[in-house]
């Protein structure tokens, strides 16, 4: 092209003068380009040789015939553009000084700190804190950092700045004139833009002689020519030898050029072949060739709108081949990365405090290893017994316990902790099924299991199914590391290495390659923990230790502490310790220097199926001692292991006080395990825990061996999902029932010696379930008769005296108990027969009724598991007494207890004057009940079924004012019912009740309105006007207790 330009310009003196001026400009630009390496030492060569190569490759691409058809103006613009397009990369000290002392420079560095190029982000952070840095950064490092930042900053918009310099260049104005110089500037600017942007230029304009120039054509060729300078000699090795270390990105581009094995540019045709050493280089080369392909394809489609009329066909990419280590085997994984970026995932998880511990990855990767090994063990079993379809789950369980025992032990998972080159190294090795190519793709997409895998898992016995993952658990490793690798092998695929990169470096790729390090099926995962990811708070160390002790030692000790499964003799902590796993797990210390305080074997889980419980045919173990009952049971139906402990600390030589409750003893801590892993402790139950005293005595743990983790556990796997808690509560109650049945059977079969107070607990629960309780009372009649319950006070009607009454447990366990207390000790409540209800008081006239005194504060601890049946007011010698009738607790009867009108009114007055939201239901309105908080809360005894009765504030105020004035409300129902029904509060209450209850909508709507009607009629009952005033006064003085406090929670309504 340059020769053709010289040839044409020799025709006349005007053209010859322009050519001489071109040569001078070329020489000037060449001198400028020589200085580019001074501040861009890590870039490919951008001196005059790069410009000459562009002209050379464009000449080869166009061919002689097409070059001879180009106008002088097109040739001149193309040749000058080849030398001028990168001119802004020749920067001076003054330019750099001006940039780096500007007000915007600090903001530029701050922007770089969030760069996806990790080395650039680190450099920017160091430079931002440079004035304070004294010890850990040397001057040479600062020099290298500054060079890198200059390269990044001045490269970013060099095409735009080159165009700006061209517009200021007087020599170019002499050569082209102002208009043509502007076109040249745009041609150079567009080499840094997308190929389609050339269409913003005009197709054709008048040139500098009697010819035409084609701006689109010139801009497209310059951009393509710039890309074609890609042969192996683009980097100056001698210059790199003496320069600062290359950044990672520059190293990749250097290897990209060096990977070229075939390069041909000839007569419009381009051929490129490359053999890359790594996937990083492969990606760079692939992207470069894609840019060439996009350019040629765009030019081909729009050739008639770009090229001069006589120029033959558009350039094309005839052949392109990129190999990876002489193969295309792993090329399909070149672009594989997590679809949820690591950076976004960890930011999301951090924002929800999902991963509060840096070491949560330990549990994640151990769980993955266990799951993979369980699948392989089941496949091994199927190879032997695939045809055995009957009782396959039972057959498999027996195989695990007996024949498969050796296979399980040989499949143990090994974790090793060590320190290499001042970095903590975590390695976990399993003999599971390995990771296939398809598995790698699913890991990247975070989509979980394939349909085939789900179907396979579904065929596995429920008690031996993998727990499942949330998909992003593997990315938790990036909380502590820049990358990690897996060396894995499957039955059908050879060994491969998979490297997972943190997205912080701008890629986050998953790289797959061949590997010869492992010759057996399974996976080895290797993580090097990055010291920079750990803060002083993470390590829990004081200032002195954090600043003085080696960081890797601090991290190692912290990691050991985390994986050591809360090693402690403190009972409350021991209850939370995981002791078993489906597959044995061994965690080993490999740092000999720490042997003094870190044992060789840090932690070891035995196989769950090595437990002697599984050797027993009924999977049941009961140990009845005199004061306690220990119980373990593997429930095949519900796929769980239930451990229970029941004891009595009461000295049965002394009588059991009626004001005393039997104490429980914590051995298991009411702890929940999910597939052997600790989840949470102190799991209390829903509404029934307040009704049933048994659950306050029973201590237990339960290991759930079924259910998918996504359905059962919270995302961080440290708690039970709210939606699952009710199911878990039901399961624990079922297991408690199974426990009591097994205990009763055992007692009746072997007639164990057992303390009467412990027997009393067992009997009452058996009675609650309706299971063999009569046999039990007869078999252990003497024991129950020997247990005296003292502290009762007999109430004598005629003399109004209180006498101590000490019955035996045997006398009371099946009886109705009548508790009585004077309603008002101050005689403020006027006693009239009108306030009593004959329907209730008639039962007081039945023979053999024994009245037991109730303490005035209604806070009566009680050893018997009774439940209130009725509550009413009773007139004795013109004094009002409250009577509570309690019956033995039965699980089949959870209906609300009956109240007379007096106590219905008292409850409604408390509702009005204490601004409550709910009331306890009457038996006839039990279908309106809903659980407070759906029956699930930390402390079960405060959670009950009640009826939502939120009342409009204005209406509530009117009702309260009238009651304070008169003690009753005239025509209350007629005046207020319609207002209440039409209020938003009423409609919201009804909407919630309909959503929570299963009865027909029409029935509930009618029932709810009837309840309000009955409540309002109580307020208009003039019989209670004096009582109402006293009750309201007592409410204001906190003199009326909550109904649910009666008997200290034994008789929660």
C-alpha cells in the first residue's frame, strides 16, 4: 500500500509534495511511538512495527488488484491512520503528573478497587493507603503499582484521545486540510469501537485530489488490520525481561500470541490456528478470533455500503481452529462459570447474615462428600441385590449393618488440615461417585440434580437418601479462598481436574483439564485459605496476638476449633455434638509443630449403622432404672431416631406436695438433628405443651433421616424452617406416644422396679393416649397407693373451714377434682343468686363431691396431669366462690372448657379494658379458633387456640365509657352489632379465620356474628352491673388474673 502510494504520488508535483509531507509525518509519529514502552512495558509492541504490520496485513488482505483500484486519498488516510491510531499511548511525564495530581484521581483509584481484575483492585487499594503504608510496601513495589495503574488508565480511552490529538495536529492539517483531518480522526477513534459504528461515517466524500475518499471503508480496514497484527512476535522479550513483573491479564495475552501455529492472510482470506496451554489463554484467543469473525461478517453483509465500487469481495475468515493442549476435549467448558456470580451470591448471603462463620464451607463440602459416597454405596448394593424387590428397604438396612459394614468403613471420608508456604491447606477426599462432565455443568448452573439423578435418589431407601444442597453452598468456599480445585474420577470417565475461580478476578470461570493424580473413583477437593480474607474478629484474637503471631497459625487454630465439633465437657454443649455420620469421617492434623495442642486425629465420626441399636431386630432399646427411663428407637415408618430420657428426682419417702411439680432432667436438651448434623436445641412445642405436663418432664433428641434439606432447614442450615415446625411438632408427639407405649409394654412385660413418682408420670401419659393404663394401674397399684400427695385443703361447706387432705396418687389419678377459692376477699362483690348459673351449680349437689382449696392467686403447681373442664361462680353461705372442675388429660379431647355467664363476662371485660386481640373460645364456638402465630413459637405454653376479636377503636371506646358509667349497656346488641360487623377490623378478623379454618365459609360467617351477638348481650345484662364495676376496677389494679395462669400452666384453657 505504501509502495502504491509512492508510485501514484510521483505523477505530479502536487502529489509528490503531499507524499514528502506524509513521510515527514510518518517519521514524527514513529519517533513518538518509540516512547510507548516507557509507560506501557507490559503491552504488546505498539511502536512503528505495529503500524507497519497493519499496512502489511491490509496489503495482503486486499491484494494487488484491489490496492491499485484505491484512490490516493484512501491510501493516504489508511497509511497515516496506521501510524496515528495509537499515538495517545505515547504519554509524557507532564500528562501523567497532571492526571495523578487532579481532584478526580482519587475517585479513579476508588473505582479500580472494585475492578473485576483482582491484581488491579489490590494495587488500587495499596495506592490509596500509600501515605500510611511504611513496612509492608517497598518503593519498587510502588513503582510497579503505578506503572500498572498508568497502563490501565491511559489505555482505556486511547482511541478517543488519539482522535483528539489528531484534531490538534498542524502537520496533518497541512496534509489533509481541516475536513479530511476530521475524517482521519474519526477513522482512528472508531478502531476502539464496535465494527457497526463505522456506518456512522459517510460512505463517500471528495478526496484531497481529484478523487474520492471512503471513510467507512478506511475505518473498517483499520480496525481489522489492528486485529490481524496477532502473530507470535508481538511482545518484546528483552524489554519484558528488564521490566516489572507482568500482570496476569498481560501474561495471558502474551501466551495468546505465542500460541499461534498457523496464520495466513491472502487475497481477502484469513486463516488462523492456535494451540493454547490453558483455558485462560484459550478464552483470550477465542475472543480475539470472534472479533475478527464479527468484523469480516459485518463487512460482508454491508460490503456494498462500505467499499468503493470497484473493490472485489469482502474479506472472510476461511478457517479458525483453537486447540487446548493439542486437543478439543475440554473446549466445551471454556465459558463455564457459576450462573449466579460468586460476587453476587456472597454479597446476597452476607447481606442476610447467612454465613456468619468463615468456615461454613467445611460442613458444606463434608456433606457433599457424604452424599456422593452414599450414592456409590447404594449402587454397590444394587449390583448384588438388584433383583430383590420385596422388602428392599429392610433388606438394604440389614446389608448396611452386616454385609456392607466393611464397604462403609473402606469408604471413609478423610479430611486433612496442613500449612504449605504459609497458607492453610484444607483437603477432603472421598470415594463417592465422582463428578462427571454433566455434573460440572449443573454445578455451574446451580440447578441442582438432573432428572435421572432425582429418579435414582427416589429409588433409594428414604432413611439413606442424600440430604440435598441449595446449589450455592459450594460457593461458600470463596468466603475464604480465591479458588479451589477438585480432582475427580467417575466409573465412566477418566480423572480430571476442575478449578473453580472466584468471580472477583473478573472471570469466575470453572476450568476443566486432564489429570493423572488420582486413579480411583471419587473426588479430592483442595482449598488454600487466603489470609487476607480473615479479620481479627473472624479469628477471635486479641490485638497483641493478631499483630505478632503468624497469620497462618491463627487461621489454622481457628479452623481446628471450628471443625472440632464443639469439643467440650459442658453438658449443654455436649448435647449439640454430632457423633455419627452415614459414612465415617476422619479429620486429621498434619502440622507436626502443633502436635502438642492439636491431636493427630482432630475429629472422627463413626458410621451411623455401626450403632448397636441397628443390630436389634426391633431397633429398640429401653433401660428402666428405679428413677429413670432411657430410650432409643429407630422408627422405620417415620425415618427418625428418637432418644428419650424420663426421670424423677423426688424422694418418694416424703409425700408429694400438691403445690409441687416433678422436675425434669436435661440429658438430650430437646435437640434436633437432621441426617446426623446438629440443627438446634430447646425445641419447644406448639399449643399442647401447656396442656400436657408430660412434655415438660420428657427430655429428648430426634435425628431426622428423611425429608429434603430445602424443605426442612433454613438456608444457613442452623434452624428448622417455620413451615416445617408444625410437622416436626406433630412428629415429636407421635414419637412421644410411641415411646410411652413401648415403656408401658416393657413395664407390664418385665414388671420393672420403678419409683412411684416416675410411674405416676408414665401412667398419666398412658391414660392420655388411652393405652393400657388400666392394666398399668392394677399392675402397679401398690406403688401408686404408696405415693401420698399432701398439701390439699378440704373445703367444708357448713363450717367454712379448711382442713388438710392427703390422698394417694391412686385415689386421684382418675378423679374429677373440684378446686374452690373465694372470688373476692374484700367483700366488694355483692353476692346474689342472680349471678350464678343453675346449669353449673347443680353438679355441686352431687354426692361425694370433695372441694379442694385453690390459692387466691390461682397459681397452683400441681403434680397431676388434669385439664379444666368447667369454670363457674358458686354461692356458699352468701359468699361468691370460683369453682374449677378438672378432669384427667385426654389427648382426644382438646375442646375449650365450659364457662358460666359470669366468667364469660369477666373474660370479655378483660378483652375490652386491656386492649386484647383475642378471647378464649366457648365450646359452641370452637370452630372459630385459630393458633396464635399458627401454633409455633419458642415457648409453646404461651401458644394457644383463640378467637380473633380485634375491635374498632372508636366502638371500643364507646363501649368502655358506658360500662364505666352504668356497669352495663342498654340495648347493646341492637345498637352496636351492625357497626361492628360493618367495620374493617371485623372483616379482617373474619378473613383470617376463614383462611385458617377448614369449615364451610357460610357456617363460619354466621357463627362468628353469633359469637359477637352473645358477647354484646352479656354487656347489656343488668344482673351483672355491680359485678362489672368491680371487675373493671380490679382489671385496672391488675386484680383479675389471666385465665391461662390457672394451676401454673397445667390447666391452660
